[in-house]
């Protein structure tokens, strides 16, 4: 996290870290990507991000199926703080 102070105001911001990696791509696919102007690095980042989101969703669904949520007695008995 970076911190920037301007006068009496402090701004905190996060700079995402990147990790360099290498992967193997079929030659014909790489050639097609170049011919079509596809940014292979960006496409790879998007593909990995999509795969991670899908895996997280699957893991979340599997966890829910192992232990489904049920009614919580506390919330059944809780009263509203305002008129509804």
C-alpha cells in the first residue's frame, strides 16, 4: 500500500503486483493471434482471471453443498430497529 499526503489529507492506494510467467502456446494459434492483432499477454491475463473466477465460484458452490446455510435462530428472534 502506498500513502500520499497532500496537506491535511492522506490518500492510501494499492498498486497491484504483477508476476512474470511463461507459458507454451501452439505455434498455429500464436500465428493466428498475431495476424488478428490479438494481444496475447492481455488475453492470457483475461483467461487466467476467468479461470480463477470460475474455480472460486465452483469452490463456493461445493462448500455450500457440503454445509448449506440454514435459518439462524438469532435472526429469527431479532427485532427490527425501525418501524417496517
